[in-house]
């Protein structure tokens, strides 16, 4: 595989600190890559402002993870904000019964981008001009690798940068061992951090986190039809 000719993640952090100041935002999913990004940022920035974008608010297993990392990783609160896809899905009536359609239309939910959400946080914390770090790694997929090769690990138009773009799995493991990081229960149950409503997550969630499963169905009632269809097809 061809080498990527871009500055290292460490050099990117130094450049962002020099050009944009001592504060950075961090898109924090509680997954291993976002944890690694937090560890990488700590050596370069005076203040890290972590943001978690929820697909459904106040899920118990999510809050358990966030509270753990607030205490052990950040020493501060993690900002909770709605994921842009939450309002888009509601406005598109995804997994919604017909009687909810007029209610959702009347709510006139605003749709927004990640950058617009980040700008709200920048204004709230007096961090105008700062960038937002994300745990994107070139080793994650060929698409990300090509994108970083072509566009680099800093996108000033989007206001983001990738402090661990060049990290491999061995780098993650070494950092977690050094800092005694414990991954969330999501990895034991899902094999990764939770990031969607498909059956890979929802079927295990039904067994392991039944209250959270029920809460998701309150927001997206017809989601259960997908699970029913999958299980019926699998049984045939």
C-alpha cells in the first residue's frame, strides 16, 4: 500500500495549536478512535471541549460511558447535542406511524450540520476560530485513506482536523495500556461503539439494555418492524 505523504498526527496538532490557539473541540463518540484522539490532544492543547452527538437522548448505557470518561479522561462535562441525523430522520418520518406525521410537521424541527453545531459550542465557550478534532484514521478504510492522501488531515472549510490519522491498531493499544483506558461495555456487547439502529445493535440491545431499547422505540416505533422482518427471514 502506497505511503501517505502528509504531516504526522503530532505535527498536525502542533500546527493547529499554533494557527488556532490552545483550545480545541473534540467530536467524542466514546469509541476507541475518539478516545485515542483525546489522548493525543492532551499533549498539545490547554483545553479540550468534548461533544457527544446523541441519536436518542439519555440512553442509560451511553450515559454510563460518558460519565466514566468525564471522570477518567477529561475531568469535565461532555457536551450532549442532538445528532444532525436525529432531526433529519424525524422530519423524513423514518420508522414513524402515520398518526405522528402531523405532530412532527407542526414541530418544524430545524436541520443543521456538524459545523453549525460546532459553531454554537465555539460561541458558548469563547472558542471562535478553534477547530474540531475527530478520531478519523487512514487505516480505518481505503476511502478514508484516499481522502486523507488527497485532501490532507486538516479541513479548514469544515473546521476540523484528524490528530490520529496516522495511528494503527498497535498505537491505540499502546496508548490505552499506558493511560489505563477501559473501553465501554458496548465493545463487549456489540464489538464496537454503538452508531446506528440496524439489527447488529438493536437485537443485542434488546437483551442487554432493555430499558434503552424501549426508549429508542418510543422515538422510532416502527423500528421494531425491521427487527421482526430480519428474525423471520433468518428463521426460514
